[in-house]
């Protein structure tokens, strides 16, 4: 129940956000270059490089922060968003923006050189990140306080007429009453006399009258100032209410419909436009295009950076495999990706040649319930392979899969088609996101967990996905890999 802002207001706030980020960039430079060295001599070293050598980075910063601000849906109405959620969103933007900024420098083959000779000061970068967060949060707080002040003085509010007296109508009214700063005022309710008796419930909030029935709406619109009409009715009533919808539309009144069509679904509901035809979309996976684009850009930046930095290690591992056991260096296997798409996964070979042909004879030793085959002391694994698996070094070639778009850095691990064929229906939903190098399973014990818990963690990741969750998982993956816990 969010009031749409005018596009010009959204553009103005976006422009103000970028202006504040630019101000944070320049003020951080002044503090680090001039103010702090004078206040604390010796604590910050010498002066920074000239400002004109920093300014080219400002364009990069504005692009990164701008994409992240748009990806977090910062420019829809925030009448119903708690301040703590808005603050958390800004914190995510600034933290993720700082990380992406550093990774982008490395990906452009600039970061390593610049950071080594301190041309991009670490203390300046920290100051900029903190200032950008402080400036953006202060702006949002000021906008929120201004909006509340204006609404408290009788301006910038919308009057609402609720059609229906069922439980959904009561919940809508109570939500509006509990959040007066949203700027909605309820005129009253309209009975739906043709609804079943169980849908004409009592317990309406005190002070809100029932003004009539459906037949009285035309007169009510003439008698009262009505900005919005919210229909809290059942699906079976929609056809007979079409004429009423059209009448309200002709009068320029905004009509809203409480879309509780399938009350037991866990999917997120979105209204989309398909060549002029409105489509209701139910999705149990993330659908924010800008957030998914940001995820892909981070995948590419990190994969390129790690591959470049790890080239010597990759070469040594390939040489060690060749010298220790001969045969091929890479292991190729068909895996299932997004919604069952098949692709070729690459790993360093950790088993003896022809190991796949021996799996059937070891099947009775499987230690994992379900369709997955896991064996802690698999006799097919070489001594070098055990070392590579313990620290996940065998998975370095999968960064190529990330670059190709088959995989992501974070996501459910890609299964083989034979395993997917044995999935229960609820388990197949883990295929609804692109597979990844790491996920909640990897940081929660890996092979120490049973199959059902593994699947539940994957679904938990899908249901709660956000760019910040990916960031947290990546950070927790580092100690999990170094410890080797749960690896086999």
C-alpha cells in the first residue's frame, strides 16, 4: 500500500544522493590530505597525491553507488518502510560499494599498482565510506522528518475508502492506523452485501463507520473527498465489480486491490506489463533486475581478479597433478544449472584416471543419505587430491564457469543430472537460482550435514537472498576453507 512518487521527485532525490556521495568523496580527500595531518601529525603520514589524480575515480564511484542505490529500490515510496530498514539498506550500499570499488580497481589492472604505492590511500577510502553513509543516512532522516511534519499538519495525505468488512479489510485498516506517518486517512468502510456471511466479519476498528453498501459508492465519492478506494474482496467478486472499477477510473480515483488471491502461497507477487496486458507474477526467487545485475558484475570482477592473482598457484597445481599421477589435469563433468540447464563444470582432477567408472562398485559405502554420493575416505582420491579438496583448491577452475555465466560466486552447488532425477518435488526448487562456488552449506559444515539439511539451507538462501547475504557468505567462506572443516 505504497504511494507512488512522481518521477521528477525520484530523479531529484537520486541526483541529491549522488551529489552527497561526491561531497563525501571530496571532503574525505580534504580531511585526509589537510585537516587530519595537521590535527594529528605523524598519524597519517604525508599528503595525498594531487586532487586531479583522484578525480577520475569519482566517476567510477558515482557509477557504482548509483547502480547500488537503484538496485536496492531506494526510490520507491518509503511511507511504510521502517527507518532501521532504510538505514540498513544505505549501509549495504556503502559497504558493497567500497568492496566493488576496490575489486574494480584490481579488475582494471589499476588497483594492485595504485594500492602498492599508496596513490589510493586506505585511510581516505575508509573516511569516504563512513562519510557517504553518514551523508546519505542524514538525508533520508531529514526527508522522513520533513514528510512527517508536513503530514501532521494536514498536508500530503491521501483519503481512503475500504470496500469490504472481512478480516483482510480489518488488517488493512489497522495497519494504516498503526502507521499514521504513512499519510493515509480512512474515511470508512463499504459493505459487500453479496459476500458470504463468513466474509462479513465484525470487529472493525472503533471510530471508523460503515458508510453503506456497494450500491452507495457512487454517492459516497460525490459526498466525500476520496483519493483511493481499496477493495478487500474475494476473487469471486471481481467480475461483478468490473463496472464499479471503470466508474472510479473515469473519475480519476486510484483503485487498489488487496491481492490475497492465494493466501497460502510463499511466493512474492508482482504486477507486470506484457505488451499492454497486466500479468500477475508469483515468484519464489529474486526478481530485482538491478540487484541481479549487480550480482553478475561482482561475479565477473571477482572471478577476473582471483584468476589473475592466482595464475602462479594454478600453474603449480596443474604441474603437480601432471607429475604426480599423469593423465589429464582438469576434470570435466556435466552438471545442472539454473532451472535444470546443463553445462560442463571444470575442476582440477583429484582422483585417479577413470574414477567415474568405479563409482558403482563403491556405491554401498555411500555415507550421505539421499541421491548424493559422498565418501570421506574415497580410495579413488589421490594424495594430492586430498590436499586440494581440503582447501577447495580443486575448485579454482570453476571461476571460468563463473565468467561464462554458468555459475555464480554464491549459490547452491550444481548437482549432476542423475541426482536431480531423484529429487523430491520440494528439493527441485534449489535449481531456481544459478549455482555457485559457495553457499550456506559450505559455511555450515559441508559434508558434516545430512542431505535434507543441505537442501533446506539452499532454500533458505534463495528465500532470503540479497547482495549483502552474498557478501557475508563470501567472507565466512574464507575461514571455512582455511579450516578445511567438513571437506573430504
